[in-house]
């Protein structure tokens, strides 16, 4: 995605500055005051609820920004997003079509990550349509309430998968 954005900027005579967000709590204010760039493309800003107030402040300041993410809240600047519900349904349908019945979902499905929440709802809808009940044991959630110590120990999706009791495909 970044490669495509870079090529498009170059084709239109623009430079693209890629910068990791500063860890300051006022990165959005710091950006506006620094004048380092003419606008912002926000990719993967993390916890939507945590950053909502910053996004609202950027919009109120008329900061030029585009965000890749949750597209349902139109007040927060120009947004590029997708139909996450349909994406979750399509992924689950693909697995179901290949005989899988115990489908794992890895991610935070709270309001903090509305994209993942919609994907999970879509996956569950596809499973229920196929007569398969989603198994709560196959859901691994890293949430804002997850233990910071667990996150520091490097808990990963692969570790979560190893801990789940999977069954072979139905033939």
C-alpha cells in the first residue's frame, strides 16, 4: 500500500515523507506546529477510541489528513476504508468451503477496534448461515485490558494458535 501511495505522489510531483508517530501525547499538535509536511496520511493508528479525540482535533483545526481505517465515522476527515463485515464473511466462507468448522479469530473485537469488530461479526454471520456455531474457545483477543506483561513477553498470534484445540477439516 505504501509503495502505491509513494508512486502516485511521485507521478503528481509530490514527495512522500514517512514518519513514525512520536510517542508524545500531543503528536497531532506537534505535527501542525512543525510544518514538516503539507498533510498527513494516517495508517494503522491503533486503538480507535484512544485516538478519536486526536482525530477530532485534527478535523477541527482543518489539518489536511486522510486516514486509512474505520470509515463509518464521516466527521473525522477523509477516510479510506472497506467493508469489513463483508471481508470477515468472505474469509469465513472460504474456510467453510474448504471444510473448516472451528475457525479462529485473532484480534480485539471491542469498540476500540471497530474494523476487527465488523470482521468478526461478518465471520460469525457466515458461520451461522452455514449452520456452524462460532466457538468462543477459538477467539483470541488482545485488548486494551490485556495484561501489559503478557504483551511484553511477546504473546503472538502463532502462540495463540498453538494454544487452541483445532480439528482436521471435515471431509
